[in-house]
């Protein structure tokens, strides 16, 4: 994989692997918080949509989009200045959050194979699209070619990852298992991201003027801070909300006849 990434004309780990590990940790944390919110949504009626929305923001916004954006900080394209298209970046974030929410709603409260597959495919296509929008938001002094074959591989990885994630959200109840699945989710997100990076080939012309847009760090750093702070909302909600796992329907009392 490293040889394939090197052939793209970009140095994927230009600043070491520390940023990649940070992105991995961020992805796992977002997934862990999302699983807790999904668990509460399973047993909530009045606030189900709120719980699922917080799960979608944690999983899609932080665990996917923000993690990918942080990973981009480690990339350097040789002989070119890199800029970031804010509009495409915002579109990538929106697609990730909406796609995850749609997948959760389609999957439903109980494990049903047809709903799981449709929800996983919907969520997976959204995650794949969000990943490529994030990469497309990077502007360089030159052109970028894409390998359709690797794009297809990345999308298939994304659909498999999302289907497995929805299944795990339905069946995993113990906290240690949720932690393990969150780590596996982060590894899957990284696999989709680096496969998508490998699908790009940069052709640089230093004579071309500097592209328009923001320096990537100027956007990602404040979004990283806001995303980390934003996770405190669902974390606090999970901690203070009553545990409904043992809730049962009230038993109907027999009517006494006098």
C-alpha cells in the first residue's frame, strides 16, 4: 500500500505517522460515543430521533469526516502549494452526517436482514462519497487523475464497513465489545481513506498560480477543537440519561369484579 501511495505524487505521511494515529483515535472515539447514543435510541420513543442525530454527528461528522480531514494534514504534494475548498469540505461533512442518519433510520430498532443491508448500502455510499469529496476539496498546482478501479474498491470497503457497523450497533451490548468495534471501525475508515488516496494521481506544474482556497490547517484545527468539544454534548447526555435497557412494558393489572 505504501508503494501505491508513493506513486500518486503525494507524500501521505510527510509529517510522520503521529497525525495518522491522531485521526485513528478521533475516529474510534466518535464511533464509541455514537454506539452509546444508538443504544439509548433503541429504547427511547420520545427522544429517539435526537439520540440518532447525535449518533450521526458523532459517527459521520467526527468519526469519519473530521478524522479524514485530520489525516489530510499529514499529506504533502511535491512541488505544489495545497489549498482546501471549504464548500466541498462542508458538503463532505453534510453527506457523512445525513448518510449515517439515513442508514440508522433505515436499519430500525431490531435486527432485520433486508433493512440492515439497505441501510448499510445507503450509509456506505454516503461514506464513500464523503471521503472522495474531502479529497476533491484539496486543490493543487496542477491536475488530479482518479483510478476508477480503486474508487470502486474504496466504495465496496465503505459499504462493507457500514453494514458491519450497523450490525454491531444492533447486537453489541457490553462496553468492552463496543470499544473493540469502535477501534475496528476506525481501522476501516482508515482503510477506505488510504484506498481513496491511492486512487488519486497528482500531475504538478509549478508554473501554475497558487490555487484559491484556505490553507488546510487553518480550517481543520478549529474544526478539530469544535468537534472535540462537540462530543461533550452526547457524552454528557449518555451519562445523565436514564438507562432504559431493562425497561419493560407496564404489566396490565387485572380488573377486579365486585
